[in-house]
C-alpha cells in the first residue's frame, strides 16, 4: 500500500511538471540546480556503493559477501534508474532524448563539448551502469541454470535456458566464471572511484566559489560508500521476513556492516573538518563568507546541525560493543545516515547557490509539493523494483555457496 501511495504521488508530480513546467518546482533565477540535482547525487551515491562493496569483498575473498552481494548489486541498478529520472525530468522535455544523450551533430552540426564535466558524467555513469549489469548477470548465470532445471513452466524454462547459455556447472566453467568475475570486480572498483569523482567535478569546475574544493572527489566517494552501507542495512532488515534472508542476517553480519559504517563516519568527520579548516585558513574572503552563511545563515544552522548529528554523532553509538549488534539500533542509525547524507547534498547544492555575497541578495529556496512528490515517487519505484525482483530471482546467489 505504501509503495502504491508513493508511486501515485510521484506520478502526480510528473503530471504537474509536464503540465506547468519547471516553474512548479521551488527553483528560482539563482537556484537552478534545485532538489532535482540534490536527489540525483543522493541516488547516485547509493548506486555507486552497491557493486563496489560486492566487488571489494570478492577481491579480498570475504566469505560474508554471499549474504549481501546480490542485494547490493541490485541496489546499484535500481538506484541508478532512480537517479537518471531527475536530470531527465529537469530538462523539461524528457521525450526528446537527444537533449539527454549527447551526440555529434546536434544543434546543426555542433560537436560534443568534451570539456564539460556533464559529458564526462554521462559517459562515466553509463559505463558504470553497463558494467554493473554485466557483473550482476555473471553472478546470475549459475542461478539461471538451477532455475531452468527446477522449473516446470515451459516458457520460463526456455527463457532461463537461453539466459544461462550452455552452463552445466563443470569445474572448468566454475574456474572461468571465477576468473572473469574477478576481472570485472577490479574494473568496477576503479570505475566507482573515477565515476563519483567525476560527479564531484560537476560542482568543483563551475564558477560557483563555494564548490571550489580539492576535497570533493574523495569526499564524494566516501559519502557514497557511507550511504550505500546504510541502505544495505535497511534493505536486509526489511527483507528479513524472508526465511532465507533471516538466516544470513545474523549478529555477525550486522556487526561487520556496522563496523564499516562507523569507519566511514569517522572519515566523513575528517572531511567536514578539513573543508571548514581549509576555507577559513587558506580560502578567499568570498569563500569564507559563503561557508559562514552555509553554517550560520538563514535555516542553515538546523540543516548543518542535523547533518552533523545524523552522520557523525549518532553512529558513535555503534562503537559500543553491546550496542553494535543490536538490530533495531543499526536500522535507526542507518535511517539517520540516509537522511543526514541527503541533508549534506542539500547543504552542498542548495545552501551554496542561495548564498548572497558582496551586497548580493540571498535567494532562499522553498521546495514545493511537486519537489517532494518526485522524490517520493523514486522511493516508491525503488521499493517496488525490489519487491518485483525478489519473486523472480534468488537474492542469495547459489554460486557463492558453491
């Protein structure tokens, strides 16, 4: 019921946007990167961490990977789909894909501007999406074979047989499968670091002084892993009603995820401190004024304070040995992190753009109901995709058990 309400709310927002235009959002002349781009970066961060976590655990031969690999890889695909929605609808003409996909010959023969980070963004995310699907599919091949031999439905049997190719589970096939999966895992690891660094450069190479920060690439990559781990924790919690998922969602697994979360939280504390220190110590007067507004300006104190509490202070509870394995606490902290990371994106995007410096006015951003509905719609879509896919493929990969 919740999923239907969220998707319905999102469809209403899409209709309003297509009927009225971008003017139905809270954007104004100064804040043209509104909540749409905030949501885009938030979803991209979650998406980039899923396959990365699975790939790194595979490279380091971590046995507990089998409990979360398929869930994490699906999270990447679903999150990137949700993320792609926002730049598409932000253009105002989503049916004209030539305005979304850059190609030579658009606008009367003008070529692509390869100096633009938005172009790098498109190709980098597109490549990562393709490789993530390939990585997921490689893990699915043995499962498709098992589904073929255990399914009595003729049509489904033919589909599974086609998708599984000639897999028969021989030792030679397992060796090749493991080698190819390791190669793709290494490629994915490099891709994530480069792709989310490019996402940060969308901000850093613009003319907005509040975004001129060399910390952005590693800062964004760590933030992506941080929010992705929190999302995995929440997905495992809600899927634990499934008997097989409940068997692997053990105290040991929760402890391992929570340890990674608290390490990422400590890293985020370092980046928050260094950003403030560098700007106030070595930055220009304009940059210092912008940061001062982002921390102490109108409505900024509450946003900045909530971001610090949810991302840095609340995860401190996980350092307590008796509390780190608590199921309810881990979920509460993870929800807090997802909210805190969304506020961080809002703080970076919106609060920087609405800043007034050198006698310029402050343009406050007030989100509208349409802004809220579009984000709610993607949340509903994300939940629905998990609910749909768990009925058709196993969320615990058979080849990991092999």
